[in-house]
């Protein structure tokens, strides 16, 4: 018998205490926590499909997930139940029933990630951003962004792996700096593993003078993941938006 109902969730979480989105054998992932609660509610095995993985320590403002089930519950009932039972560092922002063809991962048309760096001490940003108190040349970092925009094969800036689609359509890269918080927003068709953290790591290296624009371009052109040298820490990364 086919499952008759498909529910779409939008989830926000602080990833500090978790091993990432994905269910794992020897650690706690966010997927597992939500799945276990849904299984209690529906009294059947639930498989939650996320729009993509986030690594340990990474946060989400709008992670999207879906699950299919044999039985019906009002979306408002699911919403209230999950938010009553979830730990306070995870919340469900919305629940809706969607067409059975919807798949949070494969239906996605693009994503935006935000990476946050703070350059002055602030305990309220601890674990929610990368504290980097060395002087950064923002103009040089913007030059690095312009170099990035010229390329689609960014495999040198990703974790090594077998990717079906190595070419990434970088749709927009924005940089905002108010003198304390430096936000880098990247929107693309899809993302290779560690791509955002490696892009940010290399841009920061350019900004602090330990990597030249020419060296950065040479790394990208190599298409070799072992040439990528810099990886920003996970606590500054947020999955901001998924587009369908």
C-alpha cells in the first residue's frame, strides 16, 4: 500500500550540540530527533528527507524536510506537537501537506547559505559565528569573490568526493560588513561538500594577506581538492534558504 500523505516541514536549529542533520549510529543528528517524535505521533516508521546535510555544529534558519505517511494529521497538530516536544534549540517554523511528488532534496532548485564572522569579542555570538580578530582587507576579499564568479567547476574548493554535478551555478555572492559582523551570503544551484566553508576560508586568507588573488585562481583552476588549503570552522555556517 502506498503512503497517501506528504508533509513538508521548515525547520530551524542551532547545530552546536548535534552531529549534523543526518541520523547517525553513534551520535545524535537533528533528523533522528524529529523522526523519533513523528514515529510516536503517527505510530509508524517515518523517514524524514532533508534538503541536504548540514555538518556537526552548523545551523539552519530554514532547513526543509518532508516525510510520507499512511495516516492523516492536521498540519497544525503536527506543528504544535513537535514544538512542544522538541528541545529548545530546534523548532519547526511551518508544516503543510504537499503533493506526493514533492521531495525536499530532489525538488530543490537552489539554496542560500550564510556565513557569519565577528571581528570583535561578543559572548552572544559564541558558537554562532567565527571569531576572527585579525585585520581583514575587505576590498581584496571582494576581488576574490569576482574571481570565484568566473568559474563553475569549484571542486578544488570542496571536500574530495564523487559528485554527479561538479559544476555549480553560483547565482549570487554578497558580502556585508558593519565594522563588527562580516556576513557572506552565497546562493547557488547546489553545493558540494564543505564548499561554503572552504570558499570563506580562502576569502579570509586573501583578506588577511596569506593568499594572493593569483594563488586563489590557480587553486580553482587546478580542480584538485587537495590544493584547497583553508577551511572555515562550522559554527559560522547557516543554511538560510532553500528554493523550489
